[in-house]
């Protein structure tokens, strides 16, 4: 994802936003939603977390097709929460954050890849 950009033309020139930047915005928006226990790990992110390099973009895929952004988000939901309610809140949070920060209106697909349970102490 590192070399892909979302581009927009203005009267003063071109604006390019890295897909990685969009993914980090998505990760930050998700942290504010109650019931989300985190983004699902993509291959390689477990290793990064093990060595102390955490990323907010894991579990986020950004695609641009015909000047439209589609964002796929893989989340883990906390046990006991209503999954559809949490997913809708994540969709609204992500769409709102991207619209507010970029002016672009994305399609947001939520994929619930697991449920987490409280750890016994």
C-alpha cells in the first residue's frame, strides 16, 4: 500500500494522499468505538507488535477505483456486544473521519473476524 495515492485535482494543483495515511485515519477512528477490541491482524503485523512497532493500519485495506474510495476494515468485537450495532458505529465513525479529513465520501465495508473474551486475572 505504501506507493498508492488517492489523488484529487483542484484549481491550484493536485492533492495526493497516501493510502497508508487513510488507513491510519481509519485505525484512529475505530479506537473511539465502544465494543471494538481492535483491528484483526494481517500477516506480519504480529511480528511488528512483538518487536514493539505497533501500527494503526493493520486490518485496513484501502482501494481506489474510478475516483471512489472503498475501505475494508477487519475488526474484533468484544464478547457481549451486539455485533451489528458495533459494525454500524464503526462504519459511521470511519466514514465521518475520512469525510472530515479528506473531503472524500468512502464506501466502508466492515468484516467482523472474531470475538474477544475478557482475560481472567
